[in-house]
């Protein structure tokens, strides 16, 4: 069964993610044929997916809502594609398609790899430009600066980029992808190796964050965005569904406080839809959860408990300011978040 990145459980083997993405970039100089142009592109995402959630967060923090429109797929999909179940008639109102697959096929007929989110679509042609999720958010920070909101934070400071990539690389290998290596392991040995690496890295992160508010420097950066989307899903999904059960996030004091600090920061928690997250993982992954039963828990109220991380100092947005209210039509439903 494919997950949201086109991967699957293979009995007897270690889980391996297919990372062959469409690497075309949207840049200020348009060197790949797609210049930065407000209104031309549409970000297709899904609130359920941690990789797409990164793009949703960065778009909001930087204030790119007017420059790049956003379409949201529903939380579940079949083996073919993510679909626009949330829109009237099941059709994206801008692209006029029912399946994200159609935009991939417009770029490459019979596109042979996973139909993944996030993806950026060129609206005039209806074709996917890129689904290279790590580069998408970096390009939002570096190529779209002319369209950032006043007070947009610098999520990718030039003097910290080497450290951001070093930390984010470790987080990706052992945590972001590590939970999948646990959940989709095809053997006991593969599972236990991934499990040990995951919790070793979480312990390392706890030690690092015990004395500093954010992962790199004293402000929120790309590294924090990348870790947050996994932590937000940990107790709701990964602890049980993916057997990452040495400890719940809520039982790891430093990481739990760090996650709550970000969750209550505008631009983070207001993008999290716990109902869609649970429905996606527990319904789509029939090889892991064949009956498709979605758990009622966990209780979400504890996400709003005081975190006291401000005592470590730091300036969340640096010299910038928080984003304003979530745009009309992009709010997470009240039943899916404890923030309301």
C-alpha cells in the first residue's frame, strides 16, 4: 500500500523512501522556465501529510497567500492519487481537476512515480512544476522575497544555513523518515534498528533543546518547521500506528514543551488538523491497520498547557512579526484543533 510519498511495506525488507522528485524550480531568474510570478502557481497540499504541512506553514509565516494560491486535497486517497474531496463536486476550483494525478500527467504522461503532495502546479498549463518538498520551502524563503509580507521572518538566515542543513539532515534521517522506517518496516530487525535510531535522535534533540529555545540560533528557522510537523503527529499517529512506543511525546518533557511552544505560535498550530491526520494514516495504510478503525484519542487539550519555553529567551520571529489571522477559507475546522 502506497503512503503519501509513494512508498510501501515490503515484507522482509527495510523501508526505503523513493526520493526521486521533480526538481524543477521556480526562481527569480526563471532559469528552469518557471519565473516567480504572483498568481501563476497553485500549491497543492494536504493537511494530513507532514511533508505538505511544512509548505503550508512556511507559506503562512512568510505571507505568500496572495502570491501563491492553495488547494487542499482530502485526507484519504486511493492507490492512484490524492483527490479533491473537500471541494464542491470533488473538483479543485482553480485547476478544474478531480485528481492531482491529472496535473502530474499534464507534465509527464503516465508519470511513473508517486503522486505526492506538496506539489506546485502551473495554473495556465495545469502541469506540475515541482514536488521537491525540501526545496519548495527553501525557495519560498529565498526566491519569493519580493512577495513576502511586511515583517516576514527570515526562516533561512544565510549565516546559519550550513547548521540548518546539518541539523535538518539528521532530523530527516532519524525522525521525519525514521517514524516511517518503523511503521513500514518489513522485518523485526529493520523495525528495531529504525526504532533505536529514532529514540536516540529524540534524546539528542531533547539535550540540544534543553538549553536553547529553537534548533538553530535564537529564532524560528526552517529546521524547526521540519521537526515540528513530525512532533505534531507523534502521539496522535506515530506512537501507536507506527509502533514508535518507547515514549509518547507528552512523556518527553523538553520536546513536549518545545512542540507546545511552536504549536501556540501563529502559523504552526493553526495549520494542524488532527482529525484529518488520524483519518489519513489509519484509513489509507490498510497494510498496517487493515480494519481502518480510527482511534478517538488522544485528548488534545494538553497542547495548550503552559510551556514556559520563553524563559530560555529567543525571539520567535527575529526582527519580524507574527503572521495575521488565518485567511478566510483556510481555517482548520473547530473540531480538529484545540486552539479554539
